[in-house]
C-alpha cells in the first residue's frame, strides 16, 4: 500500500468521479483506476460501486476513508514539521473561491504567498459557497473564500473580509429609481434577478423575505455580479447585489439600499484548522492583502 494510492482513493471518494479525481491529482484517469484496483486487491475488497454514473463508496470504502485521510494527514505533518524548523514550507494548499469571484486582493494574497513559499503546490477551485463550506468541513479544501450570511459558519473558523448591505439596482426610468427608500415589500412587485441558492447573498435575501412572509418572484439567477447587473440593465428584473458589486455598475444602474434588510452579506475566508503551516501562512498574506477589513 502506497501513499499515492490512498491519495487517489480519497480524491475519487470526494469527487465521486474518476475523471475529476484524475484532474485533481494531475494524472490520467487510467492511472487512477489502475492504482485504485491495485489497492483494492491488496485490501481484498472493492472500495467503490462503479455501477452508476456517480461513483459511490462501498461499505468497505466508507470504513477506509477516514483512515486514509488520517494517514495522508500524518504523512503531510512529517514534512510540515521539518519545514517549520527549517523555515521552509512545502506541500499543498487547496484554495476554494466562490464562483464568479473577482476579488483582486485575494489574487494578490495568492501571488505573495506563492512568491514567499514556492515549495507549496497551490490548487484553486471554484464552487458555490455551500459546497466550499462542506469541502472545508470535510478537509477536502484547506481554505476558501465564501459568501456567508453569518460571521462564523458552524464547524469552521472564519475571517470576515467584506461586510456590506444589500441593494436593489435598477436602470434609469425604473419606478424604484425614483424612490429614496426601498423596502422588501417594494421589491416583491417586480421580477428579481439575483444569485442562486447556496450563495451568501441569496441566503441573506431569502432569510429577510421569509422573516416578513414575502415571496419574491425570482425571474433570473446568475452566479456572477456582472451577469446580474447586465440582466437588470436590460430591464429583465431588479438586481439584488451588495453595495460594492453595484458600485462598479453605477454608470448604468441606480442602487438603493434595501432599508429593512439589516443583516449584511459577508465575504469570508474559512478554514477548519490552522495547524497546517501553509494555511497559517496564507492567512497571514490574506490579512496583509485586506488590511482595512481585517483591522476591524
């Protein structure tokens, strides 16, 4: 049994797909399949049910998964311990970003971290905030930037980078553009364009509507703020955005703070454990990249 076999096993278990797992570990799908088969022969049991399109763990696979993760973590800790005493951080760092992320300081943090620690292999993946949160909780992702409705989601540690009120953004000539105050009840008379479920901004909006017993008509959904703004600018609905998202589109949209949504939409870095030197170092670079937010 080899560590790389355990790594491939964990990758397939988490991705539930041999092709995606192969992309994640940077080898061919046939190579992953061959190593998994060899591991199964050594263990004397099949680890995956391959009968459906989505690969699932067998009973034996479920029993082996946490032990495989622990073995990989222990192996990684050996190199990290040596790296700490020699001031050389090595290994891997998986960074998740909410889909549509264009947050320049985060990219700056990645660049400065890479320059300071070239021995660390960085992988970046995009996904919904809910899936990234679950990835951090399970250990599949080391650190992630997510949209959140609460400052510290359950099961993880968090560093809030941005906290902003929700706004309704509409083109010139729209009835809401003439109002000085906009409420949720004003919005439900119009079609809404917003982010999909699983995003922090949508969670804040949905929770605020539910608290008042309102059911807005969600006409269109998009994961990127630019897409939402573009749809709203063409008269397809009222855009629900955060303040800074709307600010970059003020040439074509008028933004009004939704006065009865007091809970802010948050962008936060989340992680499960800072015992990993790479995670600690990346958090330090992130704090430097977001000095105003992290100083609060």
